[in-house]
């Protein structure tokens, strides 16, 4: 039976893994002007603030980083996201 994992929990797992690589995972508010440019999730380099990746597929990245077990499935949230940026 699949185990459901909230999008927020998956965000935190990916965020923790990327921090070790010098990256910070960010969420862009659905109302932010830069959402079209950045996507819902994006990464920036710690220390420089340089945008490293845009339109991050949170579920795919979690799977690629082995942060979700095969029996775990992410439950998407309706809108917004953790630590939303207004920029």
C-alpha cells in the first residue's frame, strides 16, 4: 500500500539534500510576478543568490535524489508552497 507524503515534507527533504550541495530550494508564490520566469520551485546558489535551476519538478528531483521510497507518493498541495518568495 502506498504511503502518502505531503508536498511540504518532500520540499523539506529536497531542501536539506540540496543544502549540502550549496543550493537553496525556493518556492515562488502563485501571485509573484517572477513565477512565469522561475516556476513554482527553483534553486539558488547559497552565498551568491544566483538562480541555478528554474521550474524544478519537486517529485522528480526527490526521486532522483532517492529521497522518496518506491512506496511513497507525494500529495500535491493546491497552491502556494513552503517558504514562498514574493520576488
